């Protein structure tokens, strides 16, 4: 009988704390939403401050860059290494697939 009373009391306490927590959360949520609206209002019609970095990123990470060449060499070496380790021919299929995806992705997203 005492265990049942303790469990019932535990359920009541748990329910009340959830109820209090939800009320506090809802009050805080209103403040968060208002703050986000005020912050985003200032940025809605702003100029793109990072637009000038796209050409630099294309030069640093584009298809003709040293980084891209090293990335291709690393992909080929890792494919050969994992093929040698596991003897799974899927790694040889993965090498050209990843290289094509990388080349297309960098050209598409960086515009180089």
C-alpha cells in the first residue's frame, strides 16, 4: 500500500514539473521567436558580404588548383590501399565515381 502511494506521489510530482517546465519553455520560446524576427528583419534585404570570396574559393579549391590535384591523388591512393587491404574490387569502381562526383561538384558549386 505504501509503495502505491509513493508511486502515485511520484507521478503527481513528475506531472507538475513537466507542466511548470512547459510553461517556462513557452514563455522563453516567445522571446526567442521575437528576437529571431528582429534579427532576421535587418538581414532580409542586406547585401551579400561574402560574394567576393567565391572567386577566391574557386581559385583555392577549384578544378585547376593544387588542392584539387592533391585530393584526387589522395583518393586514388586510398582506393588502392583499401583494395590491397580487403581485395574488394568495389574500391576500383569507387575511385572514378568519386573523382567524377568531386569534379562535377566543385565545378557546379564553385563555378570554376
